[in-house]
C-alpha cells in the first residue's frame, strides 16, 4: 500500500480510503490511485488486513437444499453482494437432516476464521438442527418468518402469494386451487397461508389444495389428475410446478388460460418462454443479497438487535391468466 501511495503521489491513508470506497475522495485522486493499483498489480493481503483490523473479511454461509432455485439464487446473490463489499464467502452445503452434517458445517466455517455466519435454511427441520449447534458469532438467517432471537431477512412470500391470488380474484375467479410446496419449507407455508387468507378476505371458500414437491414432474401429475377439476384457476407455489401443471392440464384437454388460469411463483428466467408465458411472482434476489449483507455487516460491527427485514415481491403479468369464463 505504501508503494502504491508513493507511485500515485498520495498518502497511504488515501490509498486505504479509495480501497474502502470512502466517499470524501476527489474523483481525480481516486482515478490516480486506481491507475497506480492497476499498474503495480497491487492486491490486498487478507492476512495483513485481518491482523490490522481483527477481522477476516470473510462470511460463512451454511446452505440447506442448494440445488433448489430459491436457496441457490439466494446464495449467488449473497456472494455477489459480499464481493461488492470487499468480503469473501466460504460455503458449506447440506441436503439432509443429519445433525452431524450441520454441526460439521458450522465447525468447518468457524475454523476458517469467519466474521459472521449466514444460514440459508428453507426447511424448518434444518433450522431446528442448526439451533442445536449454533455458535455465538453474529448470525443472520434467510427465513420467511420472523424470529425474536435471530437477524432474519427474506422476500415477502406471504404478500407475494396474496398478490397472485388477488390477481385471479380480480379476473373473476371464485374457485382457486393451490399446488403447494412441501410444508416443511417456510416459503411454502407462507405462500399457502397467503392463498388461504386472500380467499378468506374476499369472502371465498378454499379451493382444492394439493401438496407438491417443487418439481415439474409432480405438477404434471397433479395437472393430469382430477384433483383440480373444480377450479377455474390455479396458484402454484413455484414456476416449475406451474409448468408441469400446465402440461398436465393441456393433456386433459383444457386450454390455458381460456379454460383455466395458472399463476406461478419465482419468475424463473425461462418463465417468459413457457407456453403460454407464465404470470408469476418475481423475487428480487439481488436486493435480498444486498440487504442481507448490510445486516450481517451491522451485526459484525456490534448491532446485536434481532430484527426481521423483508424485500417486496413483484407480480409479473403474462399470458397464462385471463378472465374467468362461467362453466355451464
């Protein structure tokens, strides 16, 4: 850092401020320092920085069910936000309900000298195991439901579900089915509860509810069956099940949306290319990652007040929903 300062004709403190994104630096000075950094191919020593600050600038992430869209997208968003804040990320993945695996994961991450722990535990069973083996370091959990003892952050699953169902009610649908996710998942429970509460608020009875497993194959089975026969619209708890449901409905001779409307949740990159393009609820994972990092850094800096923060979802209207047609 001193060599960069000499090359740029500034103090080493100015170089430090530029590296840390300090706002009170002249743009011409910032450019000169960054040019010197580039010319000298300077990179920070993480070991030296840890010694100087007593921080490793590393966050541990324990992620359950990493192959699923939500946990995987959340992990990538946190990694991107961490890089933007000059933090590195260590990841330990688990996909079973073995207490020893979660304990090993926490031990492994703590041994790497992390400053804080982020837990992506979409299943209640996995989070309960984490509680049994948690450490005393600053911890944030990605969790749809608030927790009085933990920092938590999530996309507002409940409101997103109510938005989806309200859209269908606004189109005149009165019997709205729900293809639910596994109810051991916090997100699935929040979406199911949002479906129920929006129907109740509109004075409508619950339509059929069939539990799925997040996969298109299960959605296809449900769509092919007669379990949704009474419904004029379906709210599927994720886009993959919505895709399978549409496939199954079409094989039964129903048209989407002319005979039955379908709404999903997530807004997968391919959702706009489904046939028909899928009306769905979009989760802003980039904002989720950025908010999670802000709360984690605040916790590292000593803010130990447990809080629950939410990111607003967005309803994306496409061609899979239409006005209800009375059935004769």
